[in-house]
């Protein structure tokens, strides 16, 4: 999943986390890849993005390094 912390769809993190929690025991894995190549909507460094996502949306699924 391509994600960004400063776009209008940022609340998607909560929904994705809910799906992840519901189905992770059945083998579902959600991977988040922050990307800054869609209008600069993910300007923070990787560590800051992870902190934002975990504090704001309680994200526990894996978030990887920003692709751009």
C-alpha cells in the first residue's frame, strides 16, 4: 500500500489497521510504503512518519522506508 502522511486519505491508516488486526491471524499482511512522489505529501523522514502513524492512528503493521 502506498501511503502518505499529509494527504486527504491519511485517515486510511485507521481503516487499514482495523483490517490488519481483524485478519492478521489468518495470514493477512499489510505493508505500508510512504511515498513523497505524489505532490510531496509525505515529506517527513521515515522515522518521523512511523512515529506519526503509530501515535495518531495506532498503526502496528510494517511501514518501510520512504521510496522517494
